[in-house]
C-alpha cells in the first residue's frame, strides 16, 4: 500500500492510507528505547503530526477495534513524549538569563501562540472578558498557554496552574519566577483535579488540557467532577481533537457534555491541532 504524499489532492486521499501510515509510525514509536527528545523521536513525531493534520475526513468512532487500541496507545506515547520534551526544554530555559524571552525557541511555540489567540477570541465572542481568576488544569512543566495569555491577552487575570506532577510544577515555577510581575499572578499547585472541590467554585473560567483524562471514561469523570463544583454561570474550556488529529489527542463529543450549556465548538484547519469546546454551567 502506498504511503501518503502531501499534495493538492490531500482531501481526496482515502482514510485507509492514513491509517496504514499512522500504524507504521506507531510501530516505530513503540520500539523506541526512550521517548526523550532525540533526532529519531523528533523525526517520527513530526511525521505523525504532518499526517494527522492533513485535511482528511475520517470518523474515528467507526474504526475497527484494533485501530482504536492502536490510537489509544499512540495518544499515551505522544503524551509522554510531549511531557518529556516540555520538561527538558523548560529545565534548559530556567538555566539561561531571562528565560521567558527565549520561549520562542521551543519547537511548538508558534502553535501555542495560535491556539491561545484562538481561545481568547472564543472567550471574548462569548462574553468572557478579563476574567479575574482562571484555573488551568494540566499545565505541565512548560505552561505556555497561561504565560502567553497572562502576558498578551489577560494582563490582570490571576492564573492557578494545577498539575498532578510536582516535578512539572517545580520547573514551571522556576520558569515564571524570572518575571516578578507574572509571578504575582501565577500560582502552581500539585493536585489531582479529582481532589480539588470547593476551590473550583472560585474560578470565572477553567481550562482543561487535552491530556487530562486520557481515555473516555476518565475524561467523563473529570468533566462531571468539574461540573459539580464549579460555580453556576462559570465557563469551562475543554481541548479536544477531531478527525485524524484524534490520533494525537483524546476526543470530546457533544453527548459527553452532560450538565453543561454548549457555547462554541471550533475545529482548526491550520497547524493548530486541538479543537476547542466552550461550555457554561447553567444558572438555576
């Protein structure tokens, strides 16, 4: 079976060709001794991202069981590789003068910049202007979204970054500590989101990173938990994926959003990978 070639006929390429190529890449990634950044890891993941951002129509839900299992494995592998890349890069930046001035060196900085711009636009379009307090769940070792938003868009908003990994928070804290003004508005808390309860009621807006809740069951539990404790009228922004991009990140569908009012769904067609789902907890 021929491999995919990027061309002006992209949208007419059959889905089975995509699946064949994604499966080959998965087989190569599984065999890697380590997912830490290296020439081989970077090359395989770059190929995968290029494949999965082709404008192909593919319905993930109807794929055979073995392809679904491969997809779940791939999401976990990519998530781990992403975490290791961010940890290595963030650790490196904390050792140079003015680390926040060098964020642009991060390979996916431009992608995060576009995603943050898109998310801020969606928030404004839905009446969320200058929220006082935001929680970012799953902020990781390099909290780029929070940093970009706090620096360029939401210049008076307080950000609580919540992550389950203390090492990730430690590095992120050191990164932000280089900017006194930003440090005042940005806190880092090591918690499992399922253990955060009443505090969730204090946020105007909560962001849920794509890799918080790696499978459907876990994601639904987290959504139900946030819905239970967030304030009425509060906003939840959930990152998702659509089509071939769902080989990289978990997918959240409309029927998963029980108890929420759906405000907006945006599926990018550029190099931004994540879809954005904006929700509101109804006021009773």
